[in-house]
């Protein structure tokens, strides 16, 4: 009993010394994790997820001018998805030890059950501070054609983006050297890096690439929409497994209507293809590749959007927008989380669009008149019913995307 007390006291003293800070220098220790890493003996399939034919070839009429979803793929040639690489990325994505005080992971702000977004208006950082903007959903990020990330598109690639939260003073509070040091001190990473890259050398480039591989593997192809889609040739056909209201909402989403300013517009004009992603840049039509203004504010003051990254006056009030997959389960909405329900979002487009200087056709016409969609209450209900069909419950319960720390 005496020896046990001595050993316990010695252990407590060692832990106290190891966890103490001197002159603001952090001492990292390798310790038995509170949660065990639980990975399958054979890695899950991330590299060869079967995409439906309507991702490989656009089935819209030529008038829509849509390319196949696969054309939008932003995967670089030097970072193709592998099962081992994405598995390493999954572990890094969920590991809370990779923050200044061991409390925050990437998944803290991009929650699996919440469609890889955050239920909070502004996400909570490692010391309780709040992020400046709402956390964007990342499902189908592989198909963000231009490749830029964040609401203001300040990250040129996904590989650039994934390292930024680690270094943010509010989010995770580390330097890259500190991040690498922590990873090296966790026993489970050496083999994961070796499997992914051929040896256990840990670098920020490899951290970046593996995280990007995992995020690009998060592709939604098993929602109610996708399952019903296989029964018809064209997305414009009525889906046999949809309700009348869901089919009506799909028609409202896809087909153009005359706005209050006389222009013809549709929801799918900005949320294109059957992955519901932003448009491809065509002939330099857009100064930014994946952002636009949706008239949230008449004048942009405290948040200038993409302009903060480009310094281009035409980008004031423009914001990137994510895929609409799983949109119904990831409120609040917009870059600042100002709308708490999808009904509020639909109301905004129905009658609340503001004449921001960055508006483009059809939301504004050549005379400067704003175009509202002016949906009826019945049409709003139908649109909501359709948007609910984009929830991918199968993907959101897939073990390979879940937290591996049990």
C-alpha cells in the first residue's frame, strides 16, 4: 500500500512537471489517450467511390449549359485520393490534441451529424472565442470548380485551406512547427504516415494533403434525391418515388421563372448540376470562380466578402457558397448565420434581395432593378419539400466519415 501511494505521488509530480508551462513555452507529452483510436484492419474505400452516371455526364438539356459534375473536380494531380491517405486525414480531422490546449479539432466546427457544418452561428475556438463567420458545409467540396476555399475564397486550394485553422489565433492556436511536434508525439501517427506516403516522415505538406484527401472523399450520392434519380432519364422528369410536392419543388428549383424585374432566373442557375454546386468560370465571366452576391445587404460594411482577399471593388459583398447537399439539416444559413431556418432563406429570395453593388443578372437588370422570385406560400412549401430530399442520411451515418476516436 505504501509503495502504491509513493508511486501515485511520483506519477502526479511527473504529470504536473510535464504539463507545466515556462515562459509561455508549451511542453508536449505523449500520454495514453482518453479515447482509443479505432480503425478497421483494412482501410475503408475512399479512393474509388462510385459516382452515378449523372455525375459523369450532364443529363440537363443543352440550354442549361452544364458540364458533367466530374469536370468541376478540383483534385490536383499530385494529391489523388488514396484509402491510406484519406484514413490519415480522417484521424487528423477528428484529433482534438491538434489544438493549443487539446480541446478543438476540425470536426468541432464541421460536425459529422450536422452535415459537416456547425449548429452554432459562429464556431467556438480553443479558448472559447468565436470565429468571424459561420462554418461552411464541406460535403462535395471536391467539386468546387475554382478550387478556392473559405467564404472569401482567400485559400487558393483545399490543400492551403486545411492548414489555416490550425494556425488561427481563435480556432486552434498553433504554429505549423507546434502542430508537427504534437503529431510526432502521438504513437499512432507513424504507421499512418508510412502507409499513406511510404515512410513516417511528418511534414506540413503531408498533413495538408491527407486532410484534403479525406475532405474530397466526402461526396454525397445516396440522398433521397439520388436514389429516386436512378428511375428516370432526365432530372427534369417527375421522380416516381417523390411526392407530388417534392416533384413540384424540384420543378420550381430547376425551371426558369420571370422575376419581378422582368429577368428570367432559377435556383439552379447558381446551384448547378445534380451535385448542387456553384458554376464553372466561363470565358472569365466571373472575377471570382465560386462566389456571388445574393443581395443579403444593401451595403457591405463590416464584412466585405471576397473583396477582402482580392481587393477588387467588384467583389464587395460576394461570398462563396457550398453545395446544397444536406442543406436541410445544417442551419443556420449564410456566411454570418443570419437565417435560422430554410423558410427564412426562401423568404429572402422571394422578396428580400437587396440591391447590392455586386448583384448580377438575373437578380438585377440593366436598369438596376432588383428581381425577386416572388414565391407563393404553396411554392415555398414545395421548395422546402424538395430541399429536404437532398439530405443524405446514408452518408451521414457511414462509419468511414465518423469520429475514429472511441
